[in-house]
C-alpha cells in the first residue's frame, strides 16, 4: 500500500512499525457542542482506514482522543451555570452516540484528556528539565527556539512565522511563537496540582501524551483535518521530538468540508450537526458522500450530494435484495453455470480494481465507483435472468465482503427493512399470545412466514428475521 505523508509531501510505501500491527492516532473532538458534520469526516476516514488495514490482515490499534478540558467547554459551563465536567460529559456522550450511528464501529481507545493529567505533567517536566520549556508566571511554555526543526510539517520558516505572531495580553511568554504546555489556574476554572502550581494542560500537549502512551514512540499514522497542521500538529511534533520521542511515521490529513453551497446554507442552522443529518439521511448515504471524494480533497457538501448518494446506496441495496431473492433456496453445493461464472469474473476484475484503488493512498472514490459499477452489472444479470440461485449466492457473498471495507454493510443487511405490516402482525400475535388465543397467534405466525419472515419470541418481546 502507498500512503501520502504530509510531512514528506509524497506517497510512500506503507510498512507498519510492528510487523502486522498498525498503530494510528487521530485527533478527536473538543466536546463543547454536538459534533459538526465537518468533524465527522476524519472520524469516517480513520474508521475506513482501519477497516482497510484489517482487510489486508493487519491488526489495528486506532486511538482517537476526546478533548474534555478547553476554554470553550469552561465558557459554556459558566454561561449556563453548569460544571464544565457536566458539559463535557453531555457532549462526549452525544459524540459517541452520533458517530456510533454511522455503523463503522468505534476506535480502539478513546482517551479523555482529563484522565491523563499525570502523563501530561511528566512529559512537560521532561521538556523543562531538558531546557525545551520554561515557566513564566503561572504558565509553562514550549521554547520554540530550543528545537531546530520547528515548522517542518507546515513548511514554514520560523522567522516568517514570528513576523506574523503576537503575544496576547496577560501572556508571559518570551517569544510570540512559544506555546502553552501548562496554563496556570484562573479564578473559577478547573485546576490540577503540578510542579508549577495549580493549572490545566494546554491542548497540544494532551495529544502528544496520549498518542505516546497508547502507541509508543514512532507510531505509524497520525491523522486529522488539514486545519490542524498548524499550529496543533506542528506543536505536537515539537513537544514529542524535543522530549526524545520520534513521533508519527506518516501524517494523514483530510481535506476540509465546504458547506457554502446555496441549498445547505439556506436550510436551518442545525442541519450542520452530524446528528441532524443522520435524523434525515441513512448513515450509508453519508458514508458514501464522504467516500465519494478522495480524503485529501476538499469536499463540497450539500443536501443535493446526500440525495444523490442516498439514491446510489438504494440501488446497491436493491441489488442485494435481488440477489437474496434469487439466491433463496439455493441447493447446497450446486454447480455454477457458465453465465454465473461470467458475472463472477466481472466481479473479480472489479474487485482487483477496488483493491488497487484503496492501495493507492486509500482512494475510496475510485473504489466506490467500482462498487457501483459492479452493482449495475449484477443488476443487469439479474434482470436478464442470467444468475442461478447458486450464482446469486456466490455473488452476494463476494459483494458483501467488498462493501464491508467501506463500512457499507447495512446495504447488504435486511434487518432494518422489515415492512410495517409484518411488524404489525407480529405485534398482534404477541397480543394474541398474551390473551392465550393460540389459534390466532399461530395463524398470524403463518401469515408472517407467508410474507417471508420468521417471528421468534425473545425474553422481552419478539425478533423478526427475514427468511428469503
Ligand atoms: Zn490532537
């Protein structure tokens, strides 16, 4: 696999540090509000990258932090008369809930900054001891001048950066480029004990401390939005490497989401949260909208785009339904026909192209085009009656594996497609059973079976399973 590295600004062969184990860290959200659709992009990119590496046979550890201490969280708490912890918990829970609705699974570790204060203090203390950081008043700053490689990720010269920088009122730092590692406590703000007095960590240092803790020095991939390159990632590198820890081997930055399209901007304000979009659109449509552009490209995001991808995933879903219908009752071990084999050959060629696309810097746009291409071909074969039951089953199995890598599993499933009338019959059957009217309950069970479903009784109700 070749992966673009923002540090060297070229695609390089990706070989993990630890044999078959891939180590990844992505910057997660600061939880002071519902997660914005723009923050969902790095989440989707990281989860799909994880799936892709897993499909290659790697074991993956993906760490995605949650910043639960920050000015914006404290300010929101103060404005609403609530403890900052309550604000952070509310929106961290909401973030996990909203992103889980995408059906992509979770990162392996989701560390909270406030649970890593000791690791942060240890890292800062090391930097102070080595002369890369200094205390000024109640704060501790990183000394940019002490580390000669500052600017290497964002490709900026220190002299030029210093020209544009300024020192805010109340800051005691020696150089406008120096950045806070530890912020002395202000009245009414949360604070922890430290060798430099009461205070709280700066934002950048938490990502160095947590990535190094969970993944070790020289881990494979550090990701996040392009907007984090400077100063956040530049600072993470400076702190970590000045502390003697080689940092990430690859920097993976996703392009920004552009929401300026007319239709989106005219719509209600809260449409821009992930939550509000998932209330209106299927998760698969949103995933396809993200994956339809290369992760490094800017993405023009709009209601039109979502409507288009919704149609695409619906067509894909229909192909799976057609295959399931055709495959129903396929005799075990039945031989494939020549026509089946022709469709499977086309699918294999598409699969090869799909693999090549993903191996080329995770080109999900090209990979997704192969999926939609194969869907058209399979649809045509189904319409022409070219697939035998065994052939349809084989195609379905193959295609299910392909879409899993892109996190589109839901289009192959049928659990959320149970028709309302079937659910109504199941409800009626439950009522009949409760009333001990077994003749009626049996008749309803038969009618449900007739419709292609099986109702099973489970401890707190029933479960409906599609049987064909
Ligand atoms: Zn970060």
